[in-house]
C-alpha cells in the first residue's frame, strides 16, 4: 500500500507546486489568496506544500481567486 500512498503524496506535492507557480505569476501572497478563499493562511500554505488533500469546492474557490480555469489548475505535471 506504500506505493499508492507515495503516488498520492506526489500528486499533492505536484499540484501544490503548480498552484504556487500560478499564484506567484499573479503576484499574490499566500495570505491574500487564503483570505479571499475564506481559509487561514496556514491551511493554504499546507495546500501549496502538498500536505493537505483538498475538496473540489476548495479548488474551485482557489481557481476563482487566481482567475484561472479548473482545467488550467489540473494541467500540472508530476514533479515528484
């Protein structure tokens, strides 16, 4: 079962890396994105660091704040 867990962690880390790239391109701070998504900055940081598995609704909120489509968010490359 460790193989699946490793893969899941890779997905979360890769998604978080991609979200960070988009946020930085938009010149937004984590704290700003978190506030606009109605979450605390620690929770948002955990998303970008691949430490939190998020719901589709949370991802949708993030996409609206970053002004990108869900498809663009999900078009990340596996990095880990």
